[in-house]
């Protein structure tokens, strides 16, 4: 058994920020199921929303967030995160983060950071590192982590389940004591014991057939927390990014919202700007509105995609601002300075998750959740662009400060060893692969951008049947990363459907044709699910 003061599951901005804050006074284990840089953070293109411009204010950022959230944001949470944002940005810069500069100078002679604008924002307030902001954040934080001797990173280690007092049959208030963890290289299951366990596992985009997320985004944290007894909320609010590159070999490459912020215009295949009649902000409308408009336009015309046109901008300006997008599209035979970019919506971000307070504390003692895996109340029914990295920074800092003020005692109870099943055979692995594909396709077809009660009920029945098969495999065969991820996406699919069936209205990212309008009684009312027994 490996003992640490803190066990952090995930190596994105939330997990690394938290680990850095607590490392000087404790021992920390960071687990990541691939390599340390493989996280949703690393793929984030746009940037971090924070009030730094002279024409901006906290009130404007709060207002934009509340409007995007469609009546589901917790205003106290929004205000706290927005107001603490600038200080956390300064922390990142002190660690070595290199944001893109505008080339101008402030009155005191200091360099001015370049600010861009994204959908739903009334001001230019997105700090970025060209179009590879997440990659630069990951580089900065991992470099800082390397300077902390009290932090150990365990790569290729996947958490199977959380260890809790009640699961071990121990008396007293239920609490998280650590996790059972699969070492992917040795196929051995290890026990990690900790005073505090932090879920920083990111989102669940791979639950859907088309997603902008990397392959690791299988909803592991939400699934584990649910099985451990922590409440989960608002999973019906899955954000579909409006502009994913449409190309068979692009593997759902994201076209940053900043392209629209810099003047990119959405058009149908006939070259018509269809967003003009949809929303006053046109192509810069909030993501839920844009994604539904694209979905509607594709269904109306029968087209497989629409296009995002920024060719009216100078070529040098496009290449300078979006070097990664330019080069990626060029590799796929498209010059975005001369031709529009083919795009489609794709699953992008979960606005719900493990219920937490502003400091990341969950309903289970000793368990914290930070970043996309958490439901703090910031995003409401629709995340405002680039607020996610801000939330991860602020809440990770707050969680560390809160926990360090009163570190929980070490667990002295015994944790029983993991009991493995029999070895899997090739036939069962084929079934795992088939079930994986079936879940992702049925979620896309029945629980996608637009839903109906009948589709949701059909999806619920099919997922329940698949879960019976998965449950049997899980207990009868030795665990593998593929089986564990399948088990988790099936659990998360169940939670998304259950939450969607609870909400008898259309609001934000949840569009139900059987309940086409928002119901005032459901404003600020969460859909909460928790495991019984």
C-alpha cells in the first residue's frame, strides 16, 4: 500500500495547481492514466477568461456568465471566481506562463497582454498563448511540479474505484480513504491511501460518438464518485462545441471559438450567413445557441457540415494568430486563408458533475473534486467560453488553502487487498469494443444536441441492458483499461439520461422537443442523482 497525504487523480490544470499549492507541507501523489501531459487542459486552444482590460469590469464578466448560464448559475460562486481570477492569472505568470502579448505598452512601461473575444463575452477578456493556451499552461505547471521533491507522478496508472469506510465495513461517517489503482504496465492493482483524495479527472466527451476531447475523457471521476455515494448534478447539460473540424482524418480537431472572436463567420454550403436571424450576436452567440443553429441548418439542408469563413482577414494575421489551426488544416489539404473551414458540432464540455462547494468539497468526507469533473454552480446550464480554466485555477487554489488550514488525520484502518477475477480472453475483448461503440452511438443519436422523451427513454433501456453485460465482465474477468473505461462511460451515460429525464423543460444546453420552453419553476433547480445502497 502506498501512503500519501494527498492523492490527486488527473494531471490537468486543476490537479497540478492543487498539487503545487499543498506540496510544500505534504506528500502528494499525482496519478494519470496516460502520460503526465495527456489531459483536456493540454488540448485547450482558446484561453482563460479574466478581467484585465481597461474597458472591462467584474460586473460585466459576471453578467455575461449569468446570461450564458440561462438561470442556472449560482451568483455567489460566479462572483467569487470572477473576482479572484486576476490574482490566479498573476500566479500563473509568476510560474513562467507566457501569454501572448499585444505589442503595446502600459502607462508604466510594462507589456500589455493580448486579449481576444469569444462567444457570449461582451468584452475582449480572453488571455491566450496563440491558439495553444492549454499546451503552454501544461508546460508551465509540469515544470513547476518537477521542482517539488514532495510530489510523485505515477504515469499509466488508472484509478478503478474509490476506497471508502462504508465499502470496507468500517463504522462512523462515510469517508474516502484513497483508491484502488491499476498499473497499466504491470496489470497489477495497487492501493493508494491518502488523507485527502482529489478528483481532477476532467470530462466525459468520449461518451459521445463525436467529441473534441482526447481519448482519456471517459468520465472516470464522475463515475467513481457516483459509485462511492457522492451526489452528482446537472449532467444533462453537455456542451457541444459548435466548430469541430469536419474531416475523416482530423479526429475531431477543435476550431477555437477565438476564430469567430477574430471575425470568422458561419455560413451554410450555399455561402449564406445563417446566424444573422438567430441571435443578435450572430456568429458570436453563446455556444448552445450556435450549436443548435448549426444542427438545424444541417438538418434543413441535408448537409454534413457548415463552414466557418475567415478568409476576409489578411493571411499573415490569420497565420500569426492561429498557427496551430492553420498548420493542422493545411496538413489536411485546407488553406484557411483562402477557403472556409468545414465544421460540425461535437461534444465538448460537461457543465454538471460531482456536486461541490466553492472549495471543491464533495458530499463525501475526504473527497474533493476540481475542474470539469466538479459541479460548482459557475457554469449553470451553459458554460461561458474560457471560464473553465479560470474555474480550475480559482477552485484549486481555494481547496488547497482550505484543506491546509486543517489537514484531516491519517487513516489508521486496514484496507483490504484487491481481489482479481480470472484472465480475460480475446472473445470478451471484442464484446467490450462493441459495447463501447454502441454506447457512444446511441448517446449521439438519442441524447445529443436535441432530445425527446421517447429518445431518452429508449436510450435509458439500452444503456441498462449494456450495463448488465458490463457488470458481468467486470466481476468475471481481470480488469483492463478498456474495460474500466467502458464501465465508466456506461455509468456516465446513465447519469446524463437520468438527469435529462428529470428536467421537464428546455434550458441552456438541454433542448427537449417535448418541453420546448424554459419553466420558471426549474430555474436554479438542480437535477441531482446519487447511488442508493
